[in-house]
C-alpha cells in the first residue's frame, strides 16, 4: 500500500508542476537580485561580503557543532576550523580583488578589462563539509555579484540552512537584495536536476558525489565541479621522518580525513620503511593484519559502486574498526593496511574519506613513482599528490611526473591541498582536477580561465616577527616622562587605588617637570576585570578631551581598559563584535584594527603579572554576557612601557601571588607555544627562572625580589606578546569571568592540569607550519632542566616541573582548586559544558601545542574543581 502511494506521488503530474513552480520562483527572485546587484559598486560589494564573513566567523562554532551532530561525521572542533578557513582565509585572499566594472586599465596597450557577473549560480554542497562549503560559495558568489541558489545534501539540511541564513541575513542587513542567497527547502534529486537545467541559471558550483558533478557538466552550461581524490604521498628516503609522520597523521585525523586532498596511500622507500612504521605506531596508527584486511574492506566499501559506504566517510578509526569487527588499541587514530597491489581487486587502495590509509613499500624512486601513478589512475587523476623529501630534485621530478593539479611538497595533504595555510596556493574548498579528472578547471576554484594549471607548492613557514614598544626599566625610570617628545594633553587611565596611594601624583609630578605646560584629564573608574561599559565611558571622556598622549597606570585591568579606550578613540567605527573575533593568523584576521594616529600610549604597570605593557593583548569583559574576550592586534601594543619597581613595593600579598603565578604561566605557555621562536624562548626562560627564584621572597616583602618579579612580568609579556599563549589562559578566562575569580588564581589552578595534558602525545595535532612535529613534552623538560629540576626521562622532568609549580603556589598561600576558592558545585556543573565550548573558541587556544577537543577542556575544568592530582 505504502509502495503504491510513493509510486503515485512520483508519477502524478501535480507533484512535478509543484517542483517546477518552486524552482522557477527561486530563479525569478534570483534574477531580480542580479539586476539590482548589477548597479553595485566595488565598495558596496566589499562591505556586504565583509559583513557576511564576520557573521560566518561569529557562528563558526555553532555551525560546526550543528554539522557534526546532524551528519554524525567528522569532528566538531575541526569543522569549526574549516568554517573559520571558509571565512577568514578566503576573505584574506579575495578582499583586495577588483571584481566590479573596470578592474584593469593598461594605457600602454590600450586594454581595459571589465568584470561582469556570470549570472544566477546553482550551488551543490556535500554532506562531508556542509557548513564550510556553504559559507565559502556564498562569499565568493557575493564578491562577484552572482546570486546563488543552493541544493543542500538531505543529510545535512539543517546545518547547511543555518549557515546560509547566517550569511544571507548579514548580506541583506548590509544592503543585498533578498534573492541573493536562496536554497531549495525540500531537497530531492528531481529538484536539483531542474535547478541546474533551468534556463535562468548560468552556471553550477558542484561539490558532491561523481554522479551529481557529472550531471552538472551535462547541462550544456558552464560548471565548476570537482573530481574524486585518491591522492598518494611518497615518503622518500631523505624525508624528515618526524615531520612527515606528523603531517600525515594530522591530515588523516583532521575532521576524520574528509578533506578530499587528504592522503589516501603512503608509499615509503625501503631504506626508511621500518623507521616510518615505528613512528606511525607511536603516533596512534594501527596496522591492520593481512588476515583482517578483507573484513576492513568489506565494512568500508560498497561492492556495487566501488566507493566507500555511506556511514564510513568521516567516521573515526576506532568506529570503523568496530564496524569491521577488528580490535584496536584505545589510542588508535588511524588504521593502516600494508598492501602490494592497486585497483578493484584491492579496494583499500581507493579513496577512503576517513582516517584509513593504505601503505606500500617502494624498492626505488622509479618504483615509488609507478605506485603513485597507479593510485592516481585508480580514482584520483588530476587531484592531488604529495611528497615528503629534502631532495629538491626528486620533488621536482615527482611534480612533473604526476598527473595531479596539486603536487604538495613537505605538506599535510588536506591542509596543503586547500591552499594558503602551508603554502602559497589559492585558498579554496572546491578543488578542480582538470581534464585528467573530467573537470573544466585544474586549480583551486577562483577566477582563473579554463586551463589545466599545474602547481608545485612547497611548504612554507608563516612569517613571524618580534614587535615590542620602547621599554624603560630600573627604579625611578618614570623620569622618562620629563623629556619624552609629543606630550601636551595627557589622558590618565587608572583605578581608585592608584589615586589613594599617591601613584597618580607621582606621575603628575614628573609631567610638571617638563618645559611645556601639560593639560591632563583623569579617568579613575576602572574596576577589576574592566567591562565594555567602562570602556565606553572612558572613550566618551577621551573624545571630549582629545589627548595626544594616553598614560595607563596600574595593573592589568587599567592597562587593558586604556588599550581598549585608545582603540575606540582612534577609530569611532571600530566594532567590538569584529574586534573580539577569533583568528588563526593575526596577519590575516578578517577584522582589522586601524593603526593609532591621534595619540601615543604609555603603559606604567604597578603589578608584576599581566605583561600588558608590552603585548598586543587586551582582555575585556562583555557587559551584556559577562564573557571575557582577549582582544589581540599589534595596534594595541603600547608605544612606551615604563617598568619602574617603585610602583610595586606596596602591592598586597594576594596580588603579588596571583600576578606572579600569572607571569610564570606566561613564560611557560609562550615557551611551548606553536609560535615560539629563537627570539622569544630566551625571554620565556629568563622570566620563568626569575619567578621561581623570587616570587616567594617577593610575597614576603623583599624589595629586590619585587624588582626582579617586575622585570620577569615584562620579559614574559615580551615573549607571549609575540609567541602567544595556550589553553591555560583559554580556560582561566572563562572560569574567571563566570565565577568572579582573580585571573592569576584561575591560571594557577589550571596550569598543572594543562601541562600534564599537553605533555602527552596529542589526540589532535596543532596546526601551524613551523611546528613540524609534537615537542611539548621536550619543551617542558627543557624548562625543568633550566630551573634545576633533576630527572632521568622527559616524563620525570615534566612531573618535576608540575610539582615545583604546586610547591611555589602553596608557598604564596594559593590552594589549587576551584572548590577552595568558593566556587559553588551546582553552578559549576550547570556551566561547565558551556564554558568548555567558550574556552575552545578563546583566541589563546590556537597557539596551544596540541589542539584540544571540547571534551578535553571540560575534563581540565572538572579536574580544576577538586584539584585532582594536585591537592591532597
């Protein structure tokens, strides 16, 4: 009965008419939008697109969680990074592109190049990357004034619609017409076919299965589609083995291997095969026995289609092993199958879209090249091939030989293929495979013409630098105010305590020594953990006074408040919404701060902890949500820091303890950061050493120790201002904001648990090109040795460092548990899930030496509550 009813619905004319009407209405609305957007100039297009980017960034975590929950595929945290990539990295690449009207005027050759939109686009999105693909296609469509109508995958409908609504609503609010971004409400193959074949649709952006991509190319209209990827990686005998293994495990585990450029097979030279295999095993790669390989293949592949079964794509290695009935260790991240053949008789040699890799032993370079070519011919032609080697000649020969549009050298396949994170290729989430893969393009989708373009991309480190203000130190260095140039109208930002203790008078006395007459305005209402409301009050007073110099006097709170006031005073159009957004690379952030021009900034710290006087960071609490946000931009770095120990001789013991432990954390986290460098590590080590030698004495009132702690705080600030921090701060920011804890106390409670977590082999590998392999355990051990800790192994040294931190905290009266500091258990339990997500979203998480899962951050917070393994 039911089957007859379904058949009737499929064959009756009214249903077809309804689908036709629905598609025609969508296309008609899009055509009207096209007419409206035809009149938009470049400035308006860029404004609308940027607002979409910011909206997508703001919801990157929510959309990731929705996609993971709805599809049951991949890893939510990794999908969050994909969503950030689809907004931040893409916008950084295209933000300056001219896409409207005359884009080039070559007067010598008399050639004028004019850009016009293609027309209405059909966008087909996959179940594997639903939200990031939707964000990406919407952004590039709007940047080129093309309305887009989406056909979402039925299994990812809710999350895809949420992504589309996010950017659509932002676009409309910024001035786009309503028909600019639309989607089919009730997905079906029939509706998709009618959409891509509708005469009002100019082109199709197709990302999905081979059948749908083929259908897009069969419409007789231009289509940008992608072919399957069965990319091999050749680990050549000269390869950096630690880096190669790290890259491959990173790539295979990121979102459980669903990026189509991810390595599917590893070809390893015989000479290094055993070493590579040993390192794979150390990094959680489980080699499936020959006896179990048929079970694995049967569980993974559909014998009729030849491709992976529906539930496999994006499933974890342990989940796939369970489906296959294969027992694996708990630490298994990737399944590996050692093989000798390629093709239909060896199904595990095909594209896997999961953390499973086939492994081949090569007798020679020629043999390795041959195996790689066979793998490309078996479902991967034109897509991606990778090589790990230190021999540039071999890399070039491999690149020339492979029929692949992307040849990646010393790069994780997944990240290398999509471009811009590990190399200089165009960033994209739609990767063409050229004529080899029956595609119309051979590059990462952008505005290239229809050519097969082969790119050989080498790994590159992100450019880093050390940026510091002028620093004046030693006792009475405040006297620099006497002759510092450009001081006429001074705005002082501080706290009531600084006024009461006479420190403001000390500053004013120095200013009065100047040969010119000084005007000043005092803002002394900064509270602990300054809020956006406080900043707004200060900015209003600042705009009325119009200073040319801002002096921040006090601990981290007034310094951070002053930085925020400086930011909004300099540029009234600055958006807190934009400023608080998380970024992967500070140089590529979607929201940029303007360089200050109206006033210079002088920071005078009166506590020894935050290092804010020399950093580009400013922590601010949102008055509406009470969530702490660490804003970061080099525009927030003070021009001058005056580190004068006369201001810290009367600091209360509790403040000495909290700020000193914060300084210790700054030194440790900046030393193990993925962005640590030869320029920052010496600063980190010296700061750590000074804290261990002086904090207890400083706490007990020793004047020289207080001076040394003041220096330590600034040294640590110099280090983390350029190397950034880690998840101790991510967790502490959220715990402090939620429960009113002093920042340094929240830091001290969390630090031992984070060190123990970071020192273990990572479940998720940190993403940063210069961080070539996991080394946090060795970095912690190096710190331990530097401060005199003895140990036979790295593990002994790491635990010795943890115990030394615990002893130091106890010596200054700090008990290391949330419970001891009065946090209510019921309130903690009610908030911990939300706080762990917020901690993952915190800016400091990106530089941690291993990428935490949300569950990891939650466990750290749970351990924080009772002081598990720290307090008896």
